């Protein structure tokens, strides 16, 4: 069985409510995403911490968007689109210069993530309500609304370093919450 077939089988089982398949899918995808993001970010001089944040964002997006995957379609392109959009959003948020962006990504820096839906936004809002207020505020400000760390610090009334820590810890907490929900 190819990797595509295995991942697709896990996704279909996950969509059918199989919690074990969902955990296995997210675990396998996390490993692949980590390697993908580390490679892409190394090209522009960014580090492993930022790659890990992107992994958590992508896993969260895959969790909240899994209902948009069509069983008759190949899974890998759907996953790559999410991973690529998260990378593009990261580059845009961090105001990366076009000269720093790998040439194969340059034309896509201004692309929009058109896979988001109202349903997944509501799912994200429910998850954010489970986090401490400052943590949820930091994640929403930077990761959802696209504010800079300085702007998020003003909005959330915390320091810039607290914004960064809250985002990092909050994304990890969200990944844990998703994994726990998948078990039930």
C-alpha cells in the first residue's frame, strides 16, 4: 500500500469518526509537515521553533477542515495546499521580503486560503474558548487576524514576548485538545 493510500484510508476513517485513525493521521502528518517546514524555512534563514508553530497551525487546519476533503479526490494535493497556505500566511505575517521567498513560492505569496469555512471558524472559536484568555487573545490576534506581535501585544494588553510564548504554548494546547477530542 502506498503512502497516499494509507493516508487516504486514515482520513476516510477519521471522517467516519474513528478516533484512533484520526490520531494516527495527525501523528503521521505532523512528522511530514515538520520536515517540510524545516526545509522551507531553512531556505530563508528561519528556525525550528517557527517550523513547529507552522506544524501546529497546519494540524489544526487539517483537523478543522477535514470535512472539506472529498473522498473521491487524492489526499496529498489537499494536504499540500493547506501546508502551502500556512507557509504563505506565515511569510505574509512576518513580512518576508520577496527576495527571501523561494522562487517556486514567490507567485503564491499573495494567494488567499479559500478553504476556510464558517463551520471550521466556529470550531476554532469553540477550541479557543477552552484556552486561558490571554493565550486565546494572542493566537486569535496573530494567527487568525494577521496582526503583528506588537499589535497583538497592544490588543491583548501583554508584552510582545508574552504574545510569542502564549502563541507557542497555545498552539501546543490546541493540538492536545484536538487529539483528546479525537479519542472520544
